C-alpha cells in the first residue's frame, strides 16, 4: 500500500476565486487610471482653448480701444506722444507758418505722395494737412520702411513745416507725415482714425467721417 501523501487539487472555488479577484482589481484600477488620463488629455486642450478664447477677446478689446487725449497743454509748435494700440502716436500743434508750408509748391514737388492717394489715412485726412484740423497733425510714428521710430525734425532746405526723420535708414517726412521722394520708406506715415470731442480734446480709434476705416487695411504700418 502506498503511504505517500496525496496532493489534492484545490476545489474549483479555491482555484479561481483569488486570481479572479486580483485580475478584477487590476482591471478596475487600470480602467480608472486610463479614464483619468483620458479626462486629463481632453481637459488640457479644452483649458487651452478657453485661454486662447480669453486672449483673443482681450486682444480684440485692446485693439478696438478708444483713447481720449487732451491737447489743451500744447503750445504752437509743440508735440506730445501717446501710445495707442501699442503704437507710438505723435500729436503736434502747428503754427500758422507750418500750416502754410504744408501747401508750398516747393515742398509738394519733393514729396512721393503729396496728395495722399495711397490708403494711409481715413478719408477725412486725405488732404494737404492730412488732418481733420489744420492746426493739429496726428501720426503713427512708425517708419513705413522697416518699422523704426522717426523723431521730429525739420527737412533741411525746404519750407519749415515740422517733420520727421528716421534714424535707422534716413527716411524724411514733412510735417504732414508725407515721405520725400527717393527715400527708403515707400509710404507716408499712417494717420489713425480720430475725431475731436471738443476743440482741445481728441479721441483716437474712430473716424466719424470714415466709420468703416480699419487701420489694419492700410498699405503699410
């Protein structure tokens, strides 16, 4: 008789119960982990899209902002600089002599676009002064060549109208922001949309005479 102990196979319940529970737990944990990862993967672009939307809204609000400027402190011949839509804007109060110089035949002959035919200004500024009021000149002082910042400087040898000189490549503009011939800059300085709230306060960002004017559609800025 064989006295060797016999190993008895586990019952079916013993054979399956523990491993099945372990696999179930693993599956549950894996499913939960994958679900969490999937939710995170979906949440990231969603949050980014929200941030992008907020940034776009902020940018649109910023770009459409109106800026009121008091010019009552400007004496004839003086200027002030402000920032509008991230661009430098020069506001100059012209003397009677400067206003006359802007109409000088001697000056007009030297200009590339003396009558403002290129779309660099609203319709109400397409005149010899390139302004609503001849007493005030308002320009975005960004050179139309490569974007440098011109400074106020009369054009030597021509009637004194006020003017601008670009220190980067030498482009010269008269007191109405009109570029001289044979200069690197291809266009006149841009004129922003504006209107006068009072005789000494102007609002940048809107043209009453040209309400559909969009500064982004001009030839060059």
